[in-house]
């Protein structure tokens, strides 16, 4: 919980310094993709992204 709050605080600070939320989110996504590559689990990424996309679409319908 503390780690999550720390991330949120950092992202909020970036937006307060003029970064667009969309740019911060895009950077977060790039970091997540990098994480998958570093730990050599990038093969799982397409399915994970599909599941997330489906979940987002389902929540908006």
C-alpha cells in the first residue's frame, strides 16, 4: 500500500510540474514493458495486454 501511494504521489508531482497525465501514463506503460523484457517474460505480454484491454472495454460497455 505504501509503495502504491508513493507511485501515485510521484505521478501527481509530475503532473503538477506540467507533464500531461497521458504522457505520464505512456511512460508508465513503457516502464512495464521494459520490466517484462528485463525479466525475460515478454512472451506473456501480448496476452496480458489483451486481457487488460478486454477488461477496460467491458467496464465501459
